[in-house]
């Protein structure tokens, strides 16, 4: 019985700890307002030394959303239909409707474990492209290939606005039928490019989703894409999304690279992105930050 | 089951059935605990039984065979040459009579004291370490790794028994200095950052690396933090940074276990030697001269199409031969980063983390682990809690620390500042002693023994924080 214990046996409260039963179990951080300057999860506070409940649950929600972005199937049919309805895309879709394609990875579990399957078109898709190629004598300047990759969310949200921004730059280019590929990796664009005999390919693909960016679109450009090309032949523009690289900027960079590729007839490590070279920045004080200045 | 014929170097008959293995590489691959990367490479055992038989067969292989039969040809590969040319016969003599199976027993026995394990190091090749790890259970990997003590130093002392260090990783998707500084402050006030403050730059060039190196150097000097900084850029960039006068503490490079892998990373052993010399010439360490920071990870060789038919864990162990040539301060296996095509789920990531830590420690490396996963792997925070705890028990040298486990630049999840404090509390693991003193001096820890943080914002940081957000909130 607690009231029987002699007073001298009751441990004295340690001054460094709050022992009041109603004391706040969560210690807030004085620097929590720094989260206004970064998306990083700074100043979360702590329950003891652990993450407080509300932040634990917020993290789990973000992880759940990222998992869903990976595993939700892209509705490429709906996306292709939406593209056809855009005024700015009329030139691209007038002669041939978008082509719906699939990689050799039959489902997501296979896709995740066999990147080699995701890099090649399945037989039916390859046949579809070969038939198209045989049916026309067009010479295509560019193939646009939209691929689900690791985030269908990124593709659904960013494809049309980005292509609209790009369309203003590439008026007059002869664009191959726009291709939508399910269960695809970046390199599947080379398979498409080779079969359509396009001069260049631009792949739009859902990037590996982060907790704070489940919706990030990547752009990969390859001059004369052929099956077996490595990353050394590609140029990449990453993090295309409203909270990242905005559409107009992404389109400006993409056009710079497309134009350079067309002029130099190459892409990859030999094609440097100098699209920002005209932006002169004063670097004299730039290492200063609030921790020391 | 494979039909035995004369093309098999190893055969093992169990009951009515005979299993054959073409060569040592085939035997090693088939004896490897199951993982997606070996299935992708087409080198994994075809059945659970074949794997168990391969492990029994491997257990009978004498360690000396690894000195006679190179898994990657000597003529083609500078890492094979490094392994065999640097092999110390007299150190090996203590274990030269053992088979792989006997080596496991010996490592677990009291014969293998911490002192003896240091003596045999130069006699153990990566392939021997990989082979024995394949027939060890997780608890074996933990028990032996804990006996392997590896101490390194630069501005503090890393790897003392009973200690765990953390890399403060304040990455930002645009390298924004305010964003980076915010994460650094958060980390320091959560008592992280004694292994290194290390940034993966979003823009990877010499100018950007120099800017970030200067920024971290100024913070370290201003607060007199006994730690070191590193920008994780290509080794050739860091050499240029040094030539241009940047205050470089540690040189970084991602390394693999075959020459062809490192070719694909754009460097060779001579580049690393040049970089090490350049960093040493700056003489910036105060308590030691370990100036290299390497990162590795199972799957990099296959990813570069440079695995020579080996399993990914054997390739990984061979990378440690590269690392130990250059006396690194830190080696980090980034275990769950590469994705589910190499390590599919939490179980495979956990196993790989323990294998890498064990092999690294046995070979004498200051082995840390980026306990991590991506959102397309079958893993979550609970898997990370498990691996962090196991590695803490195993005496892991360091883990990562980032705000709330969320790396907003690399888009993956690794251990948080809070997680490190969890491991300290449940396992009683201290930060590097010099850093521990600094934490007390700065009043970040109120009680260093119980890892209790100050409830108040330490005085030294008031001014900086006011500058940014105003008031004392």
C-alpha cells in the first residue's frame, strides 16, 4: 500500500525531470518555425526522445500515399482521350490517335523485380508500332512516350500541363503518334523510338515517389534511341511538378535540349545543359547562412 | 536439380540425388540466402534444397582455395589484383587450415578474441568473408561483428566499443542554404552529426560542392564542433575542389567490387590514391588522419552490368578491399536504397545489412549502415526499427540521421535524429567522446549518461534562430 511506505523510502524527484503527473509529455522545439523554410521534417518536437504521435501519423499517411502512387494503375486510356480533346495537341493527334502500349512486365510485382521486362515492349505493342510504321512514309522529328514508371499519380497530374507548355516550343515539328506505355521503364522509349524510326524520343515517366513528392515527373531525351542504349545516351530533367520544376521552366529546358540534340545529332553525356548559362548569379556571399552570419 | 557431369567443379550427393556446381562463383551464388537481385542476375539457387546443398558444399571448401581461384580474372580486374597482391600470408597462417564451415566455428569460438580478429585481418580476403557469411545466421553475424573493433579518427574518435555515431545528412532538393542550415540545426540539437555532416548535392558540380563545403566548414568552425564535413560528389570533383582551395575534410566516392563497376562510376584506384594524398596534404584532422568516406551497396555491380556472374553479396564484399586500401574514416552500406529488384522486402534488406556490416568489420572497416528503404520496396518503418536495433547490438559504427526519416532530396526514408536517440537509450550507446563533451558544453544534452536533451534552446543557438524566425518562441 503506497500510504504505508515510510517517507524516507520514496525516491526524491530528480530536479532535471518534470515529475508533475499532468506535465506536457510532448516537448515542442523552439525552432519548429524553421519548417517555413524547408520541406524537411524539422522541429518535430519529441515525446521523451521519440517522434510525437501527430507527426508519426502524418508520416504514415505520406508513406501510404507514396505506396499508392507506386501501385495504382495508370488509366492510360482516359489520359489518351483527354489529350485528344486538347486544342494545342490537334497537330499531334489529327493523323493518328495515341497508341496504348504495354511492356513485357505483366503486373506490378513482376515490374518491380524485373527491370529488364519493363524496358521492352510486349509482342502485341511491338506489332502495333511496326504496323503503324509500315502504314506511313512520315519522317518523325520526335516521339513522345508517356510511361507510368513508379508513379501513376505523377503521370496523371503532370503530363497534359507539361505537354501544353512544350507544344508552344515545338510548333512545326513532325510529332509521331503519342504513345502511352504501362509497366514501363525509361529505356522502353528507345524500343518505341527505334520501331517508329523517329529522330529523337522524349520519355515522360513517373519518378520514384518520395514522401513529400509522390507526384514527381521525369523527362528523358535520347537522340536516335535504340534498344540497348545506356543512361550515358540520355539527358534527364527531373522533379517536374507544380511544387518542383514548374511546367514552363521544364518545357524551356526540354526544348533547349531537343534543339541542341537536333543540331548536334547526339544526346547524353556529350550534350551539356547550358540552358541556365545566361543567368548570372552573384556568388560572393553565397556560402553564408543563418547559423553563422 | 542439375545433372552431374564433368563440367562441375563441385558435386554433392544427398540420398539418391547429386547436385553439381560449375565453379566457385556458381557455388557461392547458389549458397547465398535468397534475394531478388540474384534472381534478376540468374545466378540464384533454383530451389530451397539446392541452396541448402550449396551451403553444405561451400562449408567444405578450404579457405586457401580462394587464394588459388580468383572469382574475377586477375588479368582483367585491378580489384582482384589488389586482393591477391596485398594478401598477408603470415596473418592468414592462423586460419589457413580451416574450411569455410570451420571458419564459422572458429569465428564464433572464444579462440577468436577481439585481438586475434585484428591480427588475421590482412589474411582474410573479401571472398572468404562473403563465403562464411553465407552460412552464418543473423545472430552469428551480429555476435562476430561485435567482437571486431575498428577505430578511426579525424576531428573525433569513431568506432570505440559502446559507441554509435551518426552522419547528419541535411540534404535539400535545390541545395538551398537556409533549408540545409535548418536541417543541420535540427540535427545538432538532437545530438546528431559526430560521424560526419554529409550532404548529397542536388546539383553535382565543382562550384556547387565548393559552396557547400565552405558553408559546412563555417558552421563547424563557428560552433567549434568536433566533427568533419563531406560533400558526396565524384572523387574527381573533390580533387578539383581541393586544387581550388576549398576546405575539404573528407573525400567521398561510391565504390563497387569489380573494376568494371568502378569504370561505370568513372574512377579507378589511382584516382582514389590521388584524392587521398590531396586531402592528407591539407592536414585538417586534429586527432587522426582518416580522410576517406566510401559508400557501397549490394546490387551496384549488376546494375552496371559488371557482376561477372557473381552474386551481389560477393561483389559487395570485394568493394571492401577497395575501401580498406585507403584507410577510410567511414564506410557506409546504403542497404535499401537501390530498390526492390535487388533487395525485395524488409527481410532481404535486414539480412543484407547484417551481412555487409559483418563482412566490413571482419575486413577491418569502420562500417556504418544507411538503414533505409524506398517507397517501391516492401518495407516500412518497423523494418527499419528492427534493423537499426540489430545493428546497434552488433556494434555498428554509424547510422544516418535526417529530420523525421524523410530525405526530401533523394526521395527515400532512412533513420531519423530521433531514431539515433532511441538506439542510444535502449542500448546505452554513446556518441564519439569528443562530440559527447561538446554536446555537454553546448548544453544540448542535459544528461549525457541518460541521453536526455535540454528542454530549453541552448544559449549558443538563440542568436542564429532569432535572426531567422524572430523572438524566442
